[in-house]
C-alpha cells in the first residue's frame, strides 16, 4: 500500500496524517520529501500522526530519524502520535523511543509545543510492563 500523506495545521503546528506503509522506495522518499518541503517553507513544528501506518521497515525508520534530525537542525521539533502496538515495539526494540517524543493522542502532542499547557506523554514503562503481562 502506497504511503498517503495529508497535511493540516492546528495552532501553527503542521500535522501530517500518514496512511499505509513507510518502507524502502517511494514511500520513504515521499516522507523525506514532505518534511524537506516543510522545512524549506519555515514550518518546523511537526507532528506525524501514525494512526493509519501499519508497517515501518528499516528504511522507513531511517526516514523518520532523518526527518527528525533535519527538523531539529532547522530549530524545530518533530513528534509522533497514535502509534500502533507493533510500531511502538519497533521503536523500543531499536531504542528510538529515547529519540522521539511519543504521544497517545493529538491534543497532548499539540500541547507539548506550548509551555505551560498540560501534557501527558506516552509512558513507555507502562507499555513494556503491559506487554509482559500479555
């Protein structure tokens, strides 16, 4: 399934709604290109909504890391929201959960850009403990 990317904004934050797979080839390239275009336009506060992403391969992980690095170098931040259980496990396995800010819902991800707003971050410890119980 090709990667679909829909762009919207809330309170000056760009949200990219991704659907499909982030894999080697056109999909990873489309994500990198989308982030490059945002940075070129000066839009460096970005949330990637991964709710409808069902698979990420190693190239897809590389595209996420490259996007994160590029946005940071431009003075911004890239945050992840609505990850599936499989994609969370992938980030934990690769230790990338220590790199990305991850959120359970869009409102918390959005609020994390604004000091003083209440934010509940994704609790990786609770997730791991929950996995051990299953």
